[in-house]
C-alpha cells in the first residue's frame, strides 16, 4: 500500500512525483464513446473490456444483485453499453443512471489510492485538487472523483491528460515519466462539487 504523504502546512497533501495513467471511468457517452461495452459494440468503447474485470469480479462497471453487468437503457446516452461508474456520484441521481457519474472525458479529476479515503479527515471525495507539471510549471485545478488501487498513485481523467498534452487513451495513453505532483485539500469542496463522506 502507498502510504499517505505528510500534510502540508495548509492541510493539503501532495504525492511524490508520479506519472499519469488514464482513467476513463464515468464516460458513458455523455461527451464521447462509452468506456465499456459488449464485444462488437459501435462506436468502439474507449477502453478494453478486460480492464473492467470479468464474470464474478467486475470492478469497472455497475452490476446487478446477481453480479451481471448493467447496460444502458434505450433513453440513455449509449443504449446497450455498460454503465461505468466513478466513486463520486452526483446527488439526487440513482446509481443506475449513466449520467450520475463524473465524465472522465469532460471533467478534470484525479484518482487516489482507495485507502486514502478513510485515512484522512475530513472528507476527501469531492474535495479540491490540483495537478502540477514539474516540466512546464503549469498547474491545473481538479477534483478528487475516484479511488483506485492501493498500490498506485498518478492516475487522472482523460480530460486532465488532455490539458497537459499527455496521450489520453486509457488503452495506450498516459506517461510513466515522473513529472506530476497531485495535491488535494480534504474538507475543501472543489468548484461545482460537494464533499461526499464514506
């Protein structure tokens, strides 16, 4: 597990320098192709279905009570595609609504190791974040909208990668170069978001 960094003087936390892997979760056709879909689906999904797990262990898409992947309905953005979720869900929208999740193709967000969600007080999900490029000195505002593996730092949305000129495809994009710092402010909501407790 990646240890939580020591807090900064202002209460924020900053990761060590990291690369950028690409998160496409939450992109359910609102602004692009869907992330995951059955084999042969058109338009071609943004990511490989294998990256969403498999029968009995789906982790990149929503499932029903029997563990079967949920598909978008006829009035949803991409009927027949699977519903990809983020940890953050917009208030007032049911879990099976494809638009309830943060669209990685359109929104700049970062992904933190899952155990950091409870390792920090106050609330992390929905909090203000920033991504800083050590190569160019550029800093971009973001939100903490998803949690991922406990052994990985340096994951961000497709929209975030696009801002820095990093290849944004979850299939073959990203960069392993340790050029980014990811900072987040627990308890401080990002613009347009609310804090969501565990």
